C-alpha cells in the first residue's frame, strides 16, 4: 500500500512530540528531586526521551524536505517555520521542536500535564511508560525501517522507564497513609487522560493499514493488564471508568502546553538561528 507522505509525517511528529513534551516535563525535576539518586535517575530518563525525540524529528525533517514546495507551504500554522520553508531553507530537527506553534503539536494531552508533586509525576510516567513500552515493542516490526530502528534502539530505555515508574507507584501506594492518599489522588486525576492513547485517529488507521503503525486496541488490552497488576501491588484502587479527554493528537491542547513551549522555545524565538 502506498502511504500518504503527510500522514507518515503526522505519525512521526506525534511520536516525536510525545517524547519531547514528557521529556521536558521530567527535566523540570532536575535539581528538585526528593533525593539525589532519584533526581539523577529522572534527569537521565528525561534525556532518554529527548534522544528519542531528536531521532524522530530528524526523520520528520527528512520527510518535510522531500516534499514539493507546494506541499511544504501547507504543512504548519507557525509563521516562523513557514517563513523558513518559503525561503528555501533546509528544515532540521531544531526547527520542528522550536518553531512550531502549539496547534502544530500532536502529543498526547497526558504528556503535557504539570508535575504538581512526586505522586503526579510518577503516575503520569507510569501511564505513559507502559503505553510506550508496548507501542515500541510493536513498532520494532514496522515496515518503515527508520521508525523500526528508532523503536528498537529505544526499547531498553523504555523498559527501564516502565520499571522505574511502576516501582515508585507501588512504593508510594503501599507506603504511609499520606503517600497512599497522594498516590491514589494522582492516579484518579490523571486517569481521564489515558483514553486518548488508544483512540485511533485517521493517521493511526492509515499507518496500521500500511504496516507502519500499531494496533492501539490490542495495546490497550496489554496496557490495562499491567496497570491493574501494578495497582494491585500498590494496594490502590482502579479509577472509575468515565469520560476521557482527547484532542492532543489533532493539535487541540490544554493551556499547559503553551507554558511548556514558552519556556522550551524562548531562546530560539528571541534569538533566531542563534547557535552556541
């Protein structure tokens, strides 16, 4: 099956955006972790995500540069990025990370949720890490050799992330009365953001049909089994089923992403094309 290049680009960007945004969120703990060992562990995890993001943005940039001029002019809403494209400049991974506006980002709403406290951070990470683990295990078999290679290279990191966040949920849930209360609150509050991970949009459907993407419904079954097992070990209750947030994969975000991008993109926006 011939794949629509724009859909492949959307898919690549969604993977990259998830890695960048959750990586940035975790980086906010640098120097603020509860103990030095975990401060370093979380900073390293953030760097793992940023490394994934860079590889994926490099691949996305290759796709942008391979498109014709007419197609490139319709890709993004960001005036800064479109001006670069119109000038005939070669687009690179930094342009895609630093010059796109919030509505150009395709990341899950879960990834952009604020840290709040340690319990919220590890709950968000657990939900995302288990999802990313099963997603990348699937993408190792992708017919797109670049996506398959990035997934295979990242899988050991992702497996460690999953183990780390799950162990912290168990540690806090099966800890003191205070830690259990905070952990249960975080698990419940972030639960409504998990449904979007498994919602198959137009891009997901096309990539699955092309043998490039993953079947998110089958991943949901595996994800849910592991979530239930972790929460049982943590003596925590499964959150009540109900309405789920969505829209991030289509570029409709919470106000939190705007603040993330304001910090993340400031230097490049203030000093265009500046290099260290």
